C-alpha cells in the first residue's frame, strides 16, 4: 500500500509592519514579505525590532512571530 504524505503544516505568525498587523506563514523570508507588499530589498530601508538592517542582512532574514518592522522607501531626488 502506498505511503500517504501529508502536506507540510503551516503555522501562522503575526508581524507588525509600519503599525499594521500581517498574518504570514511561518518561515516567511523578509524579501518574500516585501515582495508581497510590492516592495524590494535594496529599494527600502528596513528596521527589524529596532535594529536597522543593511540590504545584505535584510536579504537573509527569516521573519519570526512578533517581529516589528519599520519600512521606509528610498527616494532619490535633486
């Protein structure tokens, strides 16, 4: 008899970004979250739990339940 496989269970987690709560699947990466809200690492400055992240650090972050993000778009002008 073939073995039945279960789909991996996803435990929801809640983060706060710019004062708004988001419910995400556990193990969501910061770049995936930014993409889901139409932003990109490198085009924004991200502060996670009151610690500023460089673009290279932000690219490697996996979000955790309870994280608080502040996201600011980089604007160039003259």
